[in-house]
């Protein structure tokens, strides 16, 4: 009986060893074919696979070559935020005033001060979606029926520049190019609604914007494209600029076609939205709206907050991180980056956050030259990360108490628990695979300088990953 059990164990061990030996050969054969494919013949492919349990290298090719990782960089920011801020961390926003409150009058200014909360005004959580209602209810509870001064929003806790160096002109006016400010609202986005003609080449009609106040700053040069041409509209703006230029095309015969853009001044926009809501709620004021960032750039003074009425808190970091990875919200990553700098008593600037991230992973034996990053979200094409560094960070994460929450936040793409990344000419994936044989793999693949169809290249990369299933 003992000998039969021993022989069975030897057979199973040998069979599993055979599988492990065959897999690198299979991966190598497919990888070679990929390199010969016209779409990848001028590309660089970094690919690294570990056995998650043993740490054994299953396959590696160009794993130490720094490549543009696109949004797979988000796993670096996410893991660092879990370590340095903690899964229960909350951002805050204070509602205060200058002057004094006498009977039913706030004789002074209403001041909203942001401390970087990226969820403030976001529709992803019920409790954050309409802060203007919460502020109005707060003032009503205090018996305030009139504000003699203005509505000021302090957005300077992270400096006046929300955009990381390295983000490109074509991105920063669109929703995914919304930078992180000391005060953020509605994920720093607005909606543009258009009606296209039935015929290509005809200009579109601007129906409305949400919030409505954005419409007066729009220059609409978006035209009607060919049938099945898709959304090829781009918005161009810069922080604090009062004009937004829209160009490109949308498909024909569309009514209320939605194009999302980034707000040039989220603080000023929110101040006006709040002011309109307060008026509707019966609280009078002179409709004076200002953001501290704008005043700073104009070298104008801004009022100092005398007292705080209430502090509003964000959902916990764990919840924000879920959407950060699931929906690849760039703003959330930039907010994590800057808040890590603040918590380390550094300026709330992108460069400070990048420095802290690279130092943290250097202390975990992941060399700085494998993490040449310039932002927290991967939007910049100037980022350079190695496939090996991504895998090593995921391997570190597996050993931490917060890993189940981190793992839960990773999307399921093509049946694989992984984060994807895509910018022009670059596509990347990193994550975990547990196959039908019970094997567990941690992997990263980064491909730069892809030619041809993004969809076609994606399918070919997935076929490579299918070999691990």
C-alpha cells in the first residue's frame, strides 16, 4: 500500500514537472512568432512570468528593458498607497467662512477648502455625488439665509498646477486628462452634448453642457464623420483657461452624443454650481465666485478662513482604489501620489510623490532605474517601467494583509485578473493567472511601438497569455 502511494506521488510530481518544463518551450515558440509578426516586427516586447508560489521564473524576455507601461503603472501607485496611506485612509474637505455669523446672515465669505479629495462630487458613491446639497443643508441648519460676500474655493493645498509634466496636449483637455488639484469636483469632468448631421462633413450642433456654465466657454469645431467612424472628438484646454476648443468628428445622425472633457478650473465651476443651488434653496448672495488658484495667478489676495462649519470626508481609500483599478481613473492615481507626499511632509506635488514611490520600492530591492515614472497613472508616454519590476511589485503585494482588497480591485479581462494599459503605440497587461491545473502565475507583458490595429494586437497578446491558462 505504501509503495503504491509512493509511486502515485512520483507520477504526479513527474507529470507536474513535465508541464512546467513544457510551458517555457510553448511560450518561447509563440513569442518568437509574435516577434516576426508585422505588427510587432519593429516593436519591443517585455515579458516576465513567475510561478506565484515558488517564485521560479517560468519565462523572461526583455524583462529588464524600460518601456512605456501605460495604465499598468497604476498597480505601482495602488500598492504604494495601500502601504503608505492604508486601506482606511480618508481625504477631507472643510466648509468654513471668513467674517462672522449674526442671526441669519453670514457677514463675510463662504470658503470651501479642498485637501485633495478626488471623490468630492463623484457619481460613483451616493454620499459624494451632490455636495452642494449637503452644504446648503448645513447653512440652513445654522439658520443662514444670506451671505454678504462671495463663494471662494481654496484649491491651493497641492499648489496651482494640476497637470504632471509629460502629459500631452491632445490628452489634457479630455476627461482622462483631468489633473489632480487641492480641490477636485465631479472628477474634474464635464459633459458636452452634440447633435450630428445625417451627412459627413457637416458641422455638429452644440445642444448643452453639464454643468450649463461650461457652454459659454465652448468653441465647437466638431464635425460629422463617416458612418461607423466612432468617436473621434477631442477637447483642448489648459488649467485656468476660460476657453475650451473642440475639434474632430462624431458619427452621423446622433442626438445628444456625449463627449467628456476636463474642467479648466474645477474650483471655480463648483463655486458657481453651489451658488446657483444656494439661490434655489433660498439663500441669497451676490454671485461672486472665485478660486484661490486663479487669484494666485492674478496676484490677487484671497480671504483667510476664520472658522470651520463642518468637515466632509471621502470614502475610504480601499473604495476609491477599487474604481482606480477597475475603471482606470487617472485622477485617483494622481491624488494618491500627491497625498503620499503630503503625508510625508513634502509638498503636494507630482515630483514629490514620484520621489517617494521610487524610494519606497528601492527599499524593497526594486531598483529605481526600473521605475522611471513621471506620474501616478501611466498617462504620460515618458514613463519607463520594466516588466520584471511590475511582477516583483505584484509578488510583494501578495504577501501583504491588504492583498485581498487589492486583488479584488483588479479587473477581469479576457478571463484573467489583470490590469490593462493602452496609449498610442503601446499596450500592456499585468496580473495573476490560476489555471485549470492549479498552477498560479504572476506576469507582466509590455509592448511598445505596435503597428496597425490596436484590436488585432490585443488579440495576439491575449493568445500568448492563454498559454498560461
